[in-house]
C-alpha cells in the first residue's frame, strides 16, 4: 500500500467545496486527492494512505461517521481524520471524536482555522510515528548502531534521555540527531536558566526538545531546577536530552550530584562508544573529515598502510575532537608521513616532553613555508600532541604550555583546533 506523506484526501459531495479546499491546500504546498462520496473514499483508502482526511458528515451514499467507524473497525484509521459539516450537532461531534476523529469543523470553515487544525493534526500524527535516529556522522559500526536503537527505543517510550560517554564521543551529534524539523529545539549553554526560571523552559520547548549539555557541571540549584522539570515533561510534550562526559556516579558518591536526579535519568541512559571501541569507523571518519577540510582527492589512498594502521589503532583519548584536529594537520602534510610521525601528531610518543626531535620530512616542509605559516603549523602540531598526551585536560595543557586558560582557548580557536571544553566553558552548539 502506498503512503502519501503530504497528500490530503478531501471527501465531500459538493463539487464547489472540493474545488475550493483543493485550491487552498495546493497553495499551501500539499498534494490533494478528492472523493465525491464514501465509496470513492473507500476505494482510495484501499490502495493508499493519505497524510490526513477531510471528511464530510452528510453524503448521499454513506455518512461520514459510518465511514469513519468502518475504517476504525478494519484497522484503516491510521491517519488523522477531520470531520466537516454545515449541520452538525454536539452529539455528532462527540461521537466522531470517540470513534477516532482528530477534530470537527463547522462549515463554512475559516481559512486560518482550517490550516491550523491541519497543522496540529499532522504534528500529532508525526509524534505517534516511530522515530528514526541516525548517528551515521559518528560511524556505522555495531556499537554506533546499538546506540541508535537505544535512542529510538527511548523516544518511543517518551522517556528523558541521558547521553553519556567520554569527551569528544559525539554528544552534540547525538543530541542534534534527536531534533525534529519545525518543532522547538532549545539548547542550554549552561544551567543558569534552570536555577532561575525552569518553568519558562517548558513553555519554550513545548512539543519539542530541551537539550541540557554537560549536566555534571551543574550547580546544586541548577540540578534542583532540572529535577523540577522531570515530572512535567510529559504534560508539555517535551523530550529532555541531557548529556555528560563526567562520571555522574562518582560525582553522586562524592555528594556533588543529586543521587535521586541521577537515578531518575539513568533509566534512559545511552552510552556513546569511544573510538578505540569501534576502530573500523576510524578510516571512513578520517576520509569524511578530510573532505570536510576541503582536502581534495581521497586521503586514504595516499597514506602508507602502516601509517593508516597507526591511526586506526591509536588510543584517541580526545576521540572525534582529537581525530578532527589530526586530520587538519594532515591537510598540511598530505600523505607524506610515516607511522612515527603519525604518533607524534596523535601525541603517542615515549619521548620526554620537549625532547622529541622534529621529523626530518616535517623540517623540510617547514622550510618551504612562509614564516607565519610555518609557525602556525608548528603550533598546531605542538598543541595537538599536548592535548593527546594530557587527554584533553585543559588545566594540565595550560600548565604545560605556560599559558592562562583563557589565552589557551583563544590560541586553540585561532589555530582551528577542535577540543572538548570542560567545566564552566562547556557550551553546546546553537
């Protein structure tokens, strides 16, 4: 059976009404099918499922309520139906709603009321449909697919979702994957609004999604505001998505995170796997990031097999953020690097900090560059190694580099090095 996602079936025995409704709906971007009586509507429904049906009550062969009851008893009432009548009664409207009609409109129907009712009906139908979640941007391995299935299950159960995993595993990608077109998506940069006015967030995210990033960094007042929202989410049709790279269980044991709040959220927990747990994703991710950097011809074909093996088998403590920065460095060097140089880019080296010599091929490459570009290239590799060695702990990176943290962040942004911010600097994308 064909399913028409944007087609509306208009069932009315008056040709003038059919034509008027068809013109209005087509002007609004909908496809329209028409039926002049119940039998034509039966025939249409037997071969296709429209997105919505506008169904007149009084028709010469079979009235609309009877047709609605037929569809309901035969399992064909799988789309919203809006009843229409110029002679309807309250009893008729109540009966149609009891059988399964979405709403009842009296003729003549005002344009805004018609369009508003259709929009609400389609949104309601979309909310009942099983949601599909794609984490393809993170990879296609079995652990990633398992995370996709877990997210879909939680969406179907309408539970709050807690996305966990190490820094850089893709919390933002997973949260954005839960976004629904044309409905609110509220991303909190921090928890301050939860402490000051949590109720306003429910209004803003009504029938949409509220994303709270890095909840492990929330203050006690912010945690209290989040707990205040939990029992009110269903009534406002809000999907809560909370993310954290922190070990919330350890924070709760130390008294720094509300244990009851963690218990409530843990029922919907999904763990994003680190790169080292899904190494088969690393080569295609490298190629995808390379294309995003404007790298031109495919990178994997130019890398030495031993170099690619080094990249695929690395520990990647910074996960996707670290991988993206290494690929940015590869853009400068192209494929002319060996396994040892790849280890330096990743930060996996046994040499003491500051004592490792610069690879000869890299030195030659530097001398071919203008001073400003050579300095920038060196700084990128320096900070990339430091981030990898210190596992993206920004306090330690700042200490080793001899920089204030604010200066460090500014420098990393200037060099276009992606990194997972921690603490009060955690900020989700808009």
